[in-house]
C-alpha cells in the first residue's frame, strides 16, 4: 500500500502551471488503513475490499472514500479504486502548501502508472485548479488528458495571478483647508 504515495505525487503534478512535490517525508511514515469493514487478503492474488468510511493516512497524506478495492498480484498492490459520493485525497506539499483532489471515482493503475479521475473531479493547489468529468494522468510521462463527451465533458482550469498582493489603496484626497478670517483681514 505504500505505493499509494506515488498516486499522491501524481495528483500534485496534475495541477496546472508549476509542478509541485508531495511531502517527501510522508513515504517514510507508517500507513494506517481504517474502514468499517474489510474483506480479502493482502497476501497473494485477489481484491481487498474496504468499505464504510475508508480512511487511509500516511504522514500528511489522507485519502477518504466510501469504498476502496485494492487489487493484489503476488502480494503486491497493482491497482486501487476509490469510490463514493466523492472520494477525496489531500496532502501537504514540500513547499508547505496543500493539494486537494476529489472525484466520484479515483482509479490508480499502479503497474501502468496511470491515474484516472472520473465524475466531477477537481484538483486544487496553490498553483491553481483543474476540474471536469474525466482526467487521465500518466505518472511516468507526465501526460494529462481531460475532457471529451461534448459540453458535459468540458474542462476548467483556473490559474491564480502570481502577484497575490492587494491592489494599492487609492491615496485619500487631501481635504481643502478652511480659511478662517482673522481680525484685520479682508475677505
């Protein structure tokens, strides 16, 4: 399951503009997997099904889903599918900022190194947001494909301005000085 770190790293790269890195110290942390129910074995071949409020944590990494199916081959995780009303993933990045992703389905082909987000996905970080109905990301090549399917498959990318400082405040107008006539002055 430690291979899930690679999934988080890949999500961090999906956000437009600047590639960022997932918190590198997380991969050296223990992984905790919690769920209301679990069936299957982490040994050999098969599918381990986690259900009822699945929460996977490793360092700052947190994945939440209603259900997770982890496909095993020779005792190694080869694919993980997270589903629910929105499966979510968040992790602190090495620069201290956070990356958040959500989708109705997050499918990570660990062997093929491809992540597919489907169903109202959104990936957010300080570098921007990317959202749509379907995104396929190859973690090996960095290639990302989004969209398709007409108007419903449109993709939206928002990149914040680099200078996030507020516009300088307008200098307040200097009020005119009132002149008060003094004794002996003509006005």
